[in-house]
């Protein structure tokens, strides 16, 4: 009885195995980090200046592949979340500020293989984020403090993925996050973030 049953189950087991192998390449999770550099700026409506500061950013991303071809692969980035930590900035009056914020920008990634283990890619997405900005608190002795706000975000960029094995790859990219003016220690609207890290493939 066991042998006929095994013969009946074997095709299903093999089909499940081949499905799992194909499924392995359809998802990835990446963890990337890099520096953040912010220029000195003047707080709007005042003559108070903030010095530039250096800190770090990190991005955590989960993606699913929806189209695969020899020309390129299209991925959906479901919930890429980037944390900005530019560090402490000193002010020309009493007080200092330590900006921190995050942005969630779901979107798409298109990867073009240029070698068997190397792919170039472009990314774009849109979403929302919580950002901080400096203000001057009016009192007997004015001082600088931080307020926060929610704002829409659009991002775009590109990078390179180098496959080390079936499961792991090294990934480097640069993204520009475009949001409201004067947020998170940036005088304009652009938050340029270089990133380097790893991706694990399933």
C-alpha cells in the first residue's frame, strides 16, 4: 500500500518542489544604510542660522517580482521605509536641534541584468513621511526648537545589485526624496540619500 501511495504523491511533491524553487526568486528583503549630509541654513523668517551636520540614514524594503524577462524584471516595492538621522545641528542662538524623520514610499523597481550576477536598476515611488523642522521659540530669551509635520513624499533613484549567491546580494543605490521645503535640515525640497547594504532573496 505504501508504494502505490508514494507513486501517487510523488508528482505532487515534485511539483511543489519546483514551485518553491521558482518562488525563491520572487521576493527580496533589503537593508541598506548610508550617510546624510546637510548644509548650513537660515531658519525661514529669522536671521538665525543652523550649522550643517553629518549623520546616517537607513532603508528597509520588502519587494515582490511581478514581471520577469530577459530584458528586465519589474518589482513592486510594497513598503520601503527610510529613516533619516542627520545628527545634531548647532544654532547661532541658544539651542541645538537633532533632526530625525522617516518616509514610506511604495513604488516600483525595474532591474536590467548586465551580467549573470550584476543588475542595474531604477526605482520610483510616492507616499508620506513625518519630518522635523527648526523654529525659533519666542520668549524672554529666544531659543531654537524642533517641530514636526506630516508631508507627502516622492522618490526616485537608481542602483546596482551584485548577486553573491542564490540567497544573498550586495546592493548600492542613491535615492532622492522630494518633499516640502525646509524639512529635516534641508533648505530646499530634495533629500539625497546614498545607501549600501544587502538583500536576501526568497
